[in-house]
C-alpha cells in the first residue's frame, strides 16, 4: 500500500474516531450519564464505561497512526533494499 493511501486511511480514521468521540460525548456523557443513580445497581459499570471509552478511542487513534508511520517506513526500507540489489 503506498504511503499516501496509508496517510489517507489514517486521516479518515482520525475523522471517524473524532465523530465517534463527539457522539459519545453528546449521547452518553451529556444525556445518559446524569440519569444514572450513584447508588444504583448499574452505577459501577457506568462509571467504568465513562472512563474506559475515551481511553479506547485514544488507543485506537494511536494504533492507527503507529500503523501509518511504521508501515510507510517499512515500505521505504523495502524499496531501498530492492534498489541496492
């Protein structure tokens, strides 16, 4: 996969994760999280979810950009190795 396509995928993924984060913030944090009773049966999983989702979104974004950078570097090394032979 060429480096420019890899970069395009990274940019598209960044936009998609940003939209997912906005939807999470508007739907869950702003509308649903205040409805949860702090002493209720599902309060603990909801609190975990509130702190876990942003970490997952950040990890996905980091993984995509690491893939973009490492894949491009590996591809360039392969091209250079072919040219030397």
